[in-house]
C-alpha cells in the first residue's frame, strides 16, 4: 500500500516519469517540472525512503535515478487498466475515502 501512496502524489509521479528517461539533478527536475527546489527535495527523499530511487555523487552534484526499472512496467499496466475502466475508478463509492470511515467499511 505504501508503494501506491508514494506514487499517488502528482509531483512524485512526475519525478518518477522524468527519471524513467535517465538520471537527473535536483536543478534539472526543478527546471523541467516547474517545481520548487524544496518540493523536489522533499519528494526525492520520500522516493528514496521507499527504495524507488537512489543517487550517486559526482563532485558536488547528486544524480538521481530509478532503482527499480520494473516500476515502469507497473505504471504502464496501471495506465492500461485505467484506460479500459474509464471513469469506473473515479465513480467507485470508496475511492478517495479515508480508511476506517463509514463509506470505506460499507456502513
């Protein structure tokens, strides 16, 4: 479940998609994604904690990259599933309802 929560944030998902095309520095991500440096750094830390990305140091620069290439297969599969289900996920009565709420437990 933590994996999907980590990918549920649009900024983190954008970072993962960008890193799918190759390594990037924080400055590259801020420029390409239009996000603040603090935002990118926060999301990179989250993705590192999840083990989805790591970095290497070269001089005074850190280069971030995906550690799990199979993550891209998961994202492609999710996109295909969403394309075939249309709006069914958005119309699901428990979609977006916090765990433990009456709607989530069927009350």
